[in-house]
């Protein structure tokens, strides 16, 4: 799985992440009190699919330069 669950502090409802610790490009997706980190591919597309205002899935379409 490419998605990593991020912990949200339930008492403050805050999300803290050390961006220096992360390597490469990434996106953080938050929905329904849950947060997940998605590492982005070097070459390709990442689509966040929503349905009725909620995140349904994240699709990765990768390619490589020829």
C-alpha cells in the first residue's frame, strides 16, 4: 500500500507531520477525521476520486520516460 495512515491527536484534532522526514513528493488527504499520506510517483498521475463530498479512492497511473 502506498497510503500511510497519519495520526490525528483526538484531544486537539490536530495533525502534525515532520516534512523534513519525508522523502520525495507527497500529498496529504484528509476526510472524515482520517488523514493519509500518499507518496507521489516520479513520473505519472495521482487522482483523488471523490463521491458525495467524501474521498472514495486514490488512483496512481505511472509511466517512465523512454
